[in-house]
């Protein structure tokens, strides 16, 4: 039985409920504008299909959590990432190529591209950055002197475990967003520092008591999957297993599922249980 008042944004259902619906696109716009430069600020956006099939049947497809386009034509991939994956950065780079490719037009074309942003909200920290305690990482192509070579391809990562500010320490609008994302499911009411209109709407949308029976069931399933993933990952670290071993199996199983391999074959190849593989079929790790 769910006793929390507000939804967990790190669940697939919770994230899309808050940021992936037309009535709540102002929440996504306000959040994204905190991490975007002035020239790419959003006044409106359109949700685009989150599944990209590639140019041919042989091309590997990509499925994003959220994919949207601003009124200027800039593209935004926004993803919530619950657990570490092997080659996570490689996956981010690969996914960013799809919004670039779709801008190509047939016939004469001057190759002018709109900006592409990949935004990752991470419920983990990069192993190589574990000593820095940074929350915000903004990555662009730069030359060897550190000058930006190309400013239309940007990766923004938020390492949420490194955000440790409490309500009394919130100074900026960006701080308030990070606080909401990290602590929303643990709150019993709207904090005094979050009484702005945009956050009041966020809390209203996140209130579980307002869900329909169908939404409640979907959220319960999503929450169970999130907790199972967290428990498996935490146990693996506590038991001193080789870092990345379980995540590697998950990554391999995901690729095999995309290639329509039989579940029995995936079980033999990875050692994962049928239940873990079935969960991957409907939920992305």
C-alpha cells in the first residue's frame, strides 16, 4: 500500500506524469529553461514521438523517455536514469545522433542544424567523478585550448545524489527544482520556499490521491520496478560484487530484447531471471 502523499519522479510513470503530458508541459519548459542558455530559452514546445526507428529495418531503434521540439526547432531528449549502466555515456552520444539525422532533408540542403540537447537526470554519480561532488555537468565539443568548437550539441547531466541542499539553503529557482525532484516523494506538504505558482502546480499534479484507479495501478507497478532495481543495485554494491557486473547483464539483455531474441536464450546468456527480463520488456533501466 502506498503511504506517500506525492509521486516519486524517478519512476517511469512519475516522470512522465509530471513532465511528459500536454497539460504539464509548462513544468518541463520551466525546468529546462533553468539549464539552457538565454539564446535557447523555450516559450513553447511540442512533444514528439519518443521512439525513433532509424532509416531502415536494419537500423537499431532508440526509445527516449521524453523527446520534444521547441518553437525555434531545437531538439530536447530528456531522460531519467535510475541505475548505472555500462557505456551510459556512449548511449547518450548515440541517442543524440537521431535528432541530428532527422533534420536532414532530401534534395539541396545547406546542412544548417538546430540545436540538440540531451538532458539526463541521474539517480547515481559517475564513478570517475565521485570525488568532485558536482551536481551539474554541461558537456560540449571543445578544441584543445578549451574553446567551444560547436555549440549546437550539448549534454547536460544532473547527478542527483550530489545535491544535498535542504529547504533553508535553497537560493535559486534551479535549486528549488532540484530539491523537488530529489525529495518530492518524501514530503508531506509544499515547503514554504516552494510556494510559487509553478511549484504549486507540480505538487498538485504529483498528489497521489488525485489519481484514477488506472493511474494508481500503473504507478504502483512503476514504483515496484524502481524499488526492485534500487534494491538489486544497492545489494550488489554492499556485497562487494564487481562494479558494473549486473548493469552489464541488463545492458546485454536490453540489446537482445531489441533484437527479438527468445527469453530462454537471454536467460542462458546473461543469467538473469525470467522476471527480470520480463520487466525489461516494459520498463527501461
